[in-house]
């Protein structure tokens, strides 16, 4: 019989999981470099990229599982999430970190990552995500852009016999199974820099068109927020690194 | 067959009047307290005063007891059978005391009925001989002639009638429990097909399938219920929903999985020690102990008791005693102790106090106040906190007397 405790206070292995699509010329390379510093393995699903994303992922030693889909599944996002989850748990991880291809953990978070996972009191950790806007120096903060005001569950303990499920939604599916909500978690005052909006005005406009095209009636998200992507003068706040 | 009804708050509040017409082998039916003349005729019952009732030989009667506060009186009269009808705690009563003594009433009764499905299911996981006295079926399942009336029975009435008939003949009636579970199970499984996203309906379907021993089917409904709870932000369901899966795994005999599922839901050091203890048992081939303990940890004391009863080790007897304590089967606790089968280390000083308190409670409920107080005072010499038992007994006595006074005044 397996006597391994299901929650370990030392020696936990951390696997990062990402779904990516056409990220070769954006932040993916830096993200993978960054993750390689503090995770044990990286698991990636390439959602039918047409650029060099797949090859870029292959070039990182810590990417131990990599699947490229022939046809994009993004229109059924929960299935894509489910597929990534199954791939990630096939690495027999102790903890999983759900990362986007344009997200960076602040240095303080990376320093504390092992402390966060080598304990047996909570099974997930929430972080504050900051939406950088138009560049890498400022983040956006107004009533529609305040994701950093709450915690987002990004780091979870993998418990093999727990029941995991994603809500069967086509868009805006949480990155990690919803069932973690019933387990105790820890809300860390640690930050994640999201560069998805740290792009030019033209690129933001393209993203706006993409959102409007995939969800024209605001069924999965807020139309008001989609519209606010085009705001000329959003409130921006300068990012300050916390000292280590 | 002679029946005697002991209502909680008088005849007016008795909610099973129609059922009286369905009592099998019905001869005389007496109601303690006042009954309106018209009701006496309509329901073919006779009112009897408290004083006159006390002068009767109740060993010939089957008592129908609707309040835990009657327990002391009824016990001391040694009725032929005791039928308990459990009710939710009335607004004007202390819930903790009502619930505890309702458990004691259920434990002492030969058969238990209730119109509350919640109480019914809780009791099904605690003991045998429990029947639901409500339902939704519009079909007729049989008929009974009473004087000039022909009464068409719905499902639960037919089941209750058959179970009581078996009891009167001294026969077993457990088969009717299964019939009722089958009917309730089908009802909820059909309802899930109509309302697939309703957490409670799926949970109830899972529960009845589990009671029927069909855990391999039940899991799917439980998981659906868990999903719906989480999707609707009812997040306090780790123990109520997820952990229930460990009982299902135990029921199908996958004890390793049962322990692992249980382990996911525990965080305290004490509970983690329990996981280690169960793993050790499993390693040493004590599968039944693991199975029973998983049942108990999921509050399925009835299955735990069924599993432990045939075993004959000191460990199994000790676990059996714990389950008896949890289900207020106090006479069984003392019987085990007197058999001298408890030599396990757990059966130490603290259980001496427990057994004295249990003995005191039994004496009190059999109207032996001197013996009750002596037992409890002896317990206080080991543990002073046992004194609170005296205060609880006194509160129970007060509530019982208040009820008796109101009945005496009525009649």
C-alpha cells in the first residue's frame, strides 16, 4: 500500500502548465526562461500555432510534455483546459502552476515559491495579477480593470483522488479546475505581471475585434469591458518592484 | 391489537390521524389526553386521561410515541411494542435536548416513522427499522377496510402497514425498508432526468442508491451534485459531498481508495492520525475495521454497526461501542461492557465516566431517579464536568413534567 502522505512539507515537485498559440514573437521565450528558473517541469499545449511557437517550446529542457493540436480548440475553451490539465497531471506533479504565455512572476514570488508549496495546510495559492497597459512600466486600474484587487487561484496542489472539473463554457474558463474552491487556500500578497495588454494601440484594437467577434453579445464576458479596450486615456499606475 | 397514542402537544397537533385507520389488526385505540367527540367517531379512537392510562396494564398495548418527553413514562410501563414518530423540534423547545432525546426514543423504539425526509435519511444512516411517512406518488398500492370506510393506500402507507403487520406477528420487516428505498430512489433518479442541474435532487438520488448498496451507480449522481454545489458557490461541501465518495468506495470494497479519498478531506493532526491508523489496519489485513471506520467517519453508523457486529476482537468491539454511543444505543453499550469484551486500551478511565453517565441516563429514562443520581455523582468523582449531566436531566424532567401537566389539564 502507498504510504506516501498526500500533502508533503518538503520535496514537492512543481509543474508549470501553459496553453499557447502563435506566441513565438511575443513574450513566450522570456516566460519559458523565467519559469525554467523556478519550476521543475513545464507542460504545454500548442493550440495549432502557425508560427515557430512549437519549435520554441521544444528548445527548453524543462518542457517535458508538449502537444501540438492540428486544429485550434479555443472555441471550446473548457475542453482545451481539460486537455492541458490531463497532460499536466501525467507528470505526476505535487503542485501545478497555471501560467499564460505573457505572464511573469515578480521576483519576490519566485523566491517564496518553495515556501508556498512545502506545507500541508492549504491546497491552493492566489496571486494578484496586474494588467500592464501599453508598455512595461504601468498597469491599468479603473472600475473595469481591477483584477489585481482580488486574488486569482494560479498555484494548486495536485491530489490524485480529488474530483476535478471545469465549467463547460466556451470562453473565460478558469485556468484551474473549479473544484479547488472547496479546499482551503492561501491568498498571497505576491504579484504577477500580465503583459497581454502591454502592446501597441493597433494590437489592442485587433484584440478588441477578436473579443467582439467571438462573443458579440457579451454572453461570456462584459461588453462594457470589451469596449473599454479602446479607451483613449485609461488610468495607468506606475509599477514598482518590491524589494527582495 | 391495542394501541395507545402519546401525542406531544395534544390530539390537535397529532399529524398522523389518517394513519390510525391503517393500523393493522386494530382493536382498541386510546389517545392520552382530550379528543373531540367528533374525532373520536371519525377516527374510531377513545380519549383516556393520564391518570386512567397509568392504571392500565400497558404490556398489552403497542404505544405510539410522538415526543421524547414521553419516553420516561412509556418506558416504565413496559409496553408490548413501541412505535416512535419523530418530529422536527417544535419552536418552543430546546433543540439540543429535543434532538438528543428523540435519538434515545428512536434507539429504544421497535420501529420508527417520520414524515420528514431529512430526519428519515439521517435515521436510515443510524439504525434499522426506519420508515418515511410521506411521499409524492399518486398511485394506489393497496387498500384497507376500516369499519365502513375503504381506504386506498399510497406507497408509504402500504409500506408502513406491511411493516407494522410484520412487527405485530413478531416477524422481520427490514424488507419493507428496501422497498421504500427503491421507490424513493426511482423517484429521484427520474427527477434528475428532468432537473439534471439540481444539486439536492442528485444528492438524494445518490443517497438512496447508496442505501440500496449500489455505490457504483451512486457515484455519478454524487459527483454531479458536487459540481452543481460548486458552480452555485455553495463551497462548504467537502465533507458533505466529496467525502461521501469514500463511503461509496468502502461499500464496493475498494478500501485503499476509500482511505485516499478520505485523506483528501482531512487537515487536522487528529484526523491525519486516523488515516495512518486505517492504513495500518489495512496493511495487517483488518479490512472490516477500515470499512466500518470509513462508514462511521461518514456518519453511516448503521453500516458501521452491521460490519462490526459479526466480528469478535477487542478492537472491533471497541469500535462497535463507539458506534453505539453515537447512535444512543445505550443499553447495547452497557451490554458490551458487561460482556467484558472490551479490553482494548481505549476503554480506559474516560470510558468509565462515559459508562456511568450512560448508566445514569438509562436509569433516569426508566424512572429510577435514585440510581440515576448515584451513577452521575460517582462519575463526578472522576470528572467534575459530569455534573452538567445532572442539570441536563433536570431540564429534561422539567420539560417532561410541563408536557404531562398540559395533558393532565386538558383531560
